């Protein structure tokens, strides 16, 4: 399952804005985007990842992505961070 690395790492951030900041700072190794996230909200993050050559993985739904980050709310995006 692609979320296993995110769950096990302990070094992640959740949310579109936090992921964008991580990509801009060069800290994001991989970005997960929930399949049920509205594309108009994540389009900027996808473009930023393409520009920075950060791998984007289309993940399950927002609820499962949030759980993988260790939060009790849904998350449209999450990033696996360099330590």
C-alpha cells in the first residue's frame, strides 16, 4: 500500500498549504493527493510538484489519508518529508 511509508515515517505534513510550503523549501520527498480531493484545490500543488520534480501519488480517500498522517480529520494532501 502506498501510504505505508507515510504512516511509518513520522515525518510528514498534512494539508495543501503545508505541502506546498514543504515542496517550495525542498523538504518534500513525495506528495500524496487524495482521490476525492477537488481538483481545483490541488491543481496548484500538482503544478508545484511537477516543477520541483517531486513525485505525486494519487492516494485513497481524504479520510484514510488523514488517518495515515495521524490526524482525526480528512486531508486532501500529505507530504513525506526528508528527516
